[in-house]
C-alpha cells in the first residue's frame, strides 16, 4: 500500500511540476506581450519625513517609491510577486526596469512643471541584479536624464544587499559613477540579506531601508525591536539616512520615532497610489503633509 501511495505521489509531483512549468512559460510569453503592448503601470507609494527638524515639521512628503504593476487584460492589476522573479530569471526585467526608469523620470519631470510649488519631490526606483550586470546602465541613465531634462539628485535607486555581494568591486564602481551624477543609492530590504557589515562602510550608499518584516513584528524590547534599533544606530554611525518600510500602526511609528528613524513608508500613511490618484492629491495639496 505504501509503495502504491509513493508511486501515486510521484505522479502528482510530476503533474504539479509540469503544470508549474507550463504556467511559467505562459507567464513568460505574457510578459513579452505585456512589454510590447505597454501593459505595465507605475504605482507610487509616499515616503514621509517622520522626525522633522527645526524648520520642517514631521509628516512632510519627501517623495515616492515607484512600484511596478501589471495591468493585465484578463487578470486585472497584477502585483510584482506574481511575475518579477520570472522576469528576473528570463532577463526580461532589464527591459521592464528601463521602462520604469524612463516612465518614472517622465512623470516626475511632468509633475515638476505642473506642481512646481510642491517641489522638491523625489522618486525611488528599484533595480534588479541584471540591471547592474548589463554593461550600459550608466549610459542609459545619462541618456534619459538628458532627454527628459532632469538632474540626477531627484532620483534614488534601490538595490538589495544580495545584489551587492556578487561582484563587490564592480558594484562599488557603478555606485560611484551614479554618485558622481548626484543619483542617490538606497540599500533596500536591509537586514534580510547576507550580512554586509564587512563592506557597508565601503559602499557609496546614501540610505538604508529597514525591511518590513522587522517593522511589522516589532514589540517593545523584542528581537525585532532590537534589530531595528541596531540598524538605526548603525546608519547613524555610518552617516546614512534610514527609511522604515511597512509602517502600519501608530505604535510602530512611535517606536521608530523614539529610535531616531528619519523617514517612513507604509500603509499607515498610504498604500501605493495610481498615477492618476497622485495627480489628484497633488492638485488639492492633500498629500503634502501627513498628520502624525
Ligand atoms: P520593495 O522594493 O521592498 O517594496 C516595498 C513593498 O512593500 C511594496 O510591495 C509595497 O507595496 C509594500 N508595502 C509598503 N508598505 C507596506 C505596508 O505597510 N504593509 C504591507 N503589507 N506592505 C507594504 P510591492 O509593490 O508588491 O513590491 C514588491 C517587491 O517587488 C518590491 O519590494 C521590489 O523588490 C519588487 N519590485 C517592485 N517594483 C519593481 C520594479 O520596478 N523593478 C524591480 N526590479 N523590482 C520591483
Ligand atoms: Mg524598494
Ligand atoms: Mg524594500
Ligand atoms: Mg521589502
């Protein structure tokens, strides 16, 4: 009986693997079509100054993180977790991310004209490891900034810890080139990757983003609270700004403020917003200041 059962489960496993492979192929084909048909859209999530200083009160909008969404003809709005890893494995992410870079810069330049009095507003854009491996990222960025007429200092590129360890000296070189264009660098999902303490001080980074998993599981004095506290202390030590991701509750916000975290992002302030919603909120100025 056991043997029969085992044989059966192999069969199920095979079928499952086959289904998965077919699914992936379908998604891959769909992604290629989506690029051609321009089905991707950008959602923007506000990043907020949660500490403030003498001049500016806490709650001020600093900018947005640009987040990829797929406006699928039949599936509706699809989130990155459904397709980004397949786009990465197939290398299609490079084309998508270049589109993101171009489009986000275009939106920002457009807002700068429409909402000049609200500026500076900055935009953060996520990169994948393939974007860095591809030789001509710098040339591409130079080209779009020149074409659109934007300065490098209004964009931040987000890279993850795991992208750094692969080829540290090449990456440092690339980051230095970005820095000389005044483009800011953010280390995303900090704390989840390979410990980067060895080379963190060598990186031309400007800020760290504390991963949502630590923030969401913070309790007074628990391990996650200690990790968050340590990352903030480390950032201060290294002269890096720090952004907390995934702030959902007033209690989390209060703890982060007490620990000296400067910037925050999360559903407590706002979910990622469509381009149209951002424009509507900028028009009424309703998004420029959050009451903390
Ligand atoms: P990420 O860069 O760490 O982005 C933050 C994610 O956390 C976003 O998920 C955002 O919607 C979500 N988030 C923010 N605040 C909260 C909160 O308070 N609660 C909860 N539950 N979630 C929150 P999203 O948009 O689904 O993106 C997931 C990941 O996909 C991103 O993580 C990033 O790694 C990747 N990604 C997104 N857009 C792009 C892109 O244009 N290019 C590349 N290469 N990767 C992207
Ligand atoms: Mg990010
Ligand atoms: Mg992140
Ligand atoms: Mg994250």
